[in-house]
């Protein structure tokens, strides 16, 4: 088979690594590990030349005549966005983990060739201290409430909230983070110049104004089921950990948790009512996958934050007057009347202890204020 003719729009990309990476973002589908490996080994321009000269899988060559990286760059600039490639200051270095074989086995997940971004937030800086909050689109009022509480809490603590810009938990997390003046990033399965889902157009516009929209597919690209699934690996890789707020048994949010596990990122899950199918996926993560139980923003911060700044202080319940007593002290204290008084013999009988022992215990309880001696005998102090 003869090599296809080189489309004129591709000529500059053979000499420019940046344009070549933009070309690859349209040439190969997200998560194409073979393409990612080829580009990582020889560079985007040489890899593109190999495809143009007839080498490589047919799936790459079928799109050649429709690839115009310069036009895509013009389109993203017209939308107020920019192209990011490895080596740029805004490039999140943690994405390189996608090119490594997962510790759990299997092929690398494949790093993106480039990122198309809109919004003032720097993806590299935003990802340095961040958490993914994900969950069901068809969430319950409980899930929406908890998602918003977690997002607002971690945003107040300086974490970037990353999600997928979808209905349900994603939208609740984005809105809450923005509401408290925090940073939020939506990783999209379509071009950053498209509002999808249309019902979240206003939210996506606010993210583009105050946070960031990020995608690995070029401007104008439509979302597909495959792209949604592969988008989840970017959410997992960009962040310090993933928390599933609410998810059904087969929720797509579980795929983000799966990718996070494969990248050795921590995974948390919010428990829900045991009778709620909307929380069955979270309970599955807790029961079968070893996810950390998360019930508040402080626990999210501890899960994904730094050891020196975000460790959760030990929790203690309400302290009660008899806490900390030994067995004999507790038995005597419980026998002390609230009103009136009791003599040593009565206390010894009620506590089933010797009189001498009760006398010694009363001395200690008196020092702590738990026992008071009055005219009628001994009684409880506090």
C-alpha cells in the first residue's frame, strides 16, 4: 500500500513539536496507550512523520486529512483558551504517571499528548494541592448536600476541587468550591469551547472565568461514552486523591476510583443509607476495595493532603465525670447518693468492697471533686 499524500495543513507539524502534539490530540483517541508510548519514545513530530509515511496502525491514518493543528490553535484562542504541552510551566507533571505501568499490573493508562485549557487557573499549580470529588449524575438530595459540604470545606482549606463538569455530584462540587472563593477545575470529555451538558452552560462559563476547563481533545470535539471513561483517568492523575461522594453499583464514578487506585492515589468514599441504591457503589468501595471512609472535609484533607499540614487531630467524645476512673473508683462513685449521704459501711456493702478499700477510694474521689463528705455522710460531688 502506498503512503497517503501529506495534507498541507500537517506540514508545519512535522517540524514543530507543539503543533505535532496538537495534531496527535485529534489523530488518536484519548487513552490510546500505543500512540502515547510512541510519542513518548520518539517525540510527537517523528511519530507523526511515521504515520504520514504509511507506518503505524490504520486507525491513525484514517484521520490524517482532517487534522489541522493550526486551525485548532486558532479555535482555542478564539474561545479564550490555550494549548499546554509537556515542558510548559502550566503542564501538570503528575500526568507522567499515566505513562508508567500501574503497580497493580496491566498497560500504562497513557498520558495526554497535550491539554486544551480555558480559564485563569494554572493547571499545574491547581493540581499540586487538589482532590477529585466525583459521583453520580442522578444523585440524591443527601449526595448533593454532602458533595457541596465537602467541596466548600476543602476549598476553604486551599485545595482545588476537580470534577467532570457533569450534572449531580460534579456540579454540586464545582458550585460549592466557587461559592466560597475557591478554585475548581472541570476536566471535560469534549472540546473546551463546547458547553456540555448544555444544562450546565452557566456553571461551565463561571469555571472558565474563575477556575479552569481542561480537555485532552481539541476544540469542537464532541463527547462520547469512550471519551467520558478515558477522561476519568485524567481526573485521577491530576489530583492528590479521589473521593466518591455518591455512586450506584455500576456508576461511572467508580472508574475514576479504579484509575486512582492504579496510579497509587488514595481513594475515599462517603457512606450513605444502607437502603439507598445511590450509595451502593460507595459501600462496594468501602467493603471490597479498601477505600477510606470519609464523612467530612477534614477527613478529605487528611486523606489527600500533606502529613505536616493536614493530619486530623485525634477526636474525643464528650468527657463525662466518671471517665478515667479505675474499677474500684467507678464502683464506689456509682454507689454515692446524689442527695443525703451514706456511711462507709453502706458504701462498702453496695460496692462489694472492703471498708478500708472504700475509705482509700473516697480520699481519691474527694480530691477530684467526685465525692463530698457532709453531715449525713458521703455523697456525689459532680
